C-alpha cells in the first residue's frame, strides 16, 4: 500500500481494522470475515470501512471473495451554531484555538491541515493554500484578519500542525471542558468534523452557489455537496441584529460578519446568524 502512494494515516487505519478482524476470524477465510462484519454493531458506513480495509488483504494474497456491499447511510449532519463552536474555541489553549479556528474558517479536513506549512499562508493577503487529500482538490481560502494574526503567533511558536488524530483528541478534551463550564449538553455532541459542515453550510447560505461550495470543499462529486442545500433553513430568532446610523458604523458591522437587511427611517438594519 505504501508503494502505491497511500498515506501513512491510511496505512495505520487499514492496519488497525485488519488486526480487529484477525482477532475474531481467519483472514484467509473470506466467508468467515463477511459473517463477522455483517454482525458488527454499527452503521453500514462503519461496516463498509472494514470491507474496504479487508479488500487490500484479499487483493494482496489473491483470495477469492464475494465482496459484500453496504450502502452508505445518508444521515444529515447536525450543524452547530457559531456561538456553540466559539464557546469551545474560547476555552481552548491558544495553540488549539488557532487550529480549530482555521478548520472553522476553511472547512479543511484535519488530514489536510497536517500538511499546511508557513509557506502555504499568504499573511499579506489573508489567504491559506491547502493541498487536496483523498481525492479532494487543492484550493485556497480567504480568511479573517483575526485568524491571520493567530496563525502568525502559531508559526512563531510551532513548526507545523499536529497529526489529525492529535487534533481530534484535543477537540474532545476542550469540548468536555466547555460542557463542564457551561453545562450545555449540546456541546458534547459537536464533533471536530462538524466544523467542516458548519463552513460548508454557511458558505452556501451566503453565496447560494453550490458549484462554488463544491470547489471550496474539494468534492469530486456534486452529489456530495448537495447535502448542504438541505441544511440551510435558518429561523429569524437565530440571528443577532444590529443597527447603523452612519456609513462607518455600517462598514464595521459588515467587517464583523453582519449582513445588510433594509433601511428604516434612515437607520440601516443588519443581522448575523448566532
């Protein structure tokens, strides 16, 4: 697999799943393996990961195998609010607050973030360049000045980003700390990957351009991206509102993420999703 150019992370994941299979059945008996996978507790997606890993073993040893097919469970992801995400980021260390904020503003996969270096950040133009991973396309992102300042600090103190598994463990740790402090049970259900879902949903909400969302997510199939069109159904009570009486006040609101709604009695009304 390594000779075929597969990543170290893929090697580790496949190795782990083959070890699990080998503890419960004979890897040289495909029917026994199929029976074990079929009886696993979990979704079709979970079972499919074991089928995919076992396929490498079968191919290498030239075994005859009636490969089972598990259709993916198309479960809509739950999109967290910005306030919920920021409550976790706020309680994180400066190092991991930077990492989580980067994922939140770009929607990159943790595997992709691993390979981002200081050379991939344009500090003058607030742009991050990301190399694609697992058939994802390479792309670039315009990010906030606040994040750029955080990244400057980060690369002054660290040479590179941690491995994806380390990032995920850190997210679980700080998510628990945020829950313990705020006693908000919903925080415990937010996964690291939900930062990516949040980015995609908000990008579609702002642009209504599904092809642009597909490009920025790095998807190879439009069907993968279409899921985010079903998630945008925000209610009015999910917004912060603000007013501006001058152009300068309006400019500051727009820069902080508010969008213009209307003007009433010479007062401009703005809103921003919570």
